[in-house]
């Protein structure tokens, strides 16, 4: 479940970053793809540094912890924005 949340929030984060950083905007499709990749990486990195995962956050009761979900959304969104910025800089440099 945390992977799905990370991927979706990454796609949203990539598109938001594309709108905010107009010079790095690559269009909705590439923004979304870069965001999904960044969202997956962001969620993975959060897990590696010890952020709580969704499966274990509720004590195995089968529920989801609201704080962990917010953490996944934030990590995915930021990861998506960062990867989009990297893709934008690379494509801009290659165009020169």
C-alpha cells in the first residue's frame, strides 16, 4: 500500500513541480513519469532511513496510521519534484 501512495503522490509532486518551475516543465506525461519514479525512490529512501512503514505502523492490526500516510505522501511528492527537476536540467543541458 505504501508503494501505491508513494507512486501516486510522486506523480502529483512531479506535476506540481512542473507548474511551479515553468522552465523545467516537461509536459504532463513526462512530469508524471518522472514523478512516479521519484515517488518510488522517495518512499524507498524514507523506509531506509527509518521512517515508519504503513504495514507495521498500526501494530499489525490491519489499519493504516495517518502519520505514516502523510509521511509517504510528503516523501513521494518531494521525490517526484526532485526527479522532475533533475530530468528538466538534464534535458535542458542536452538541448544546448
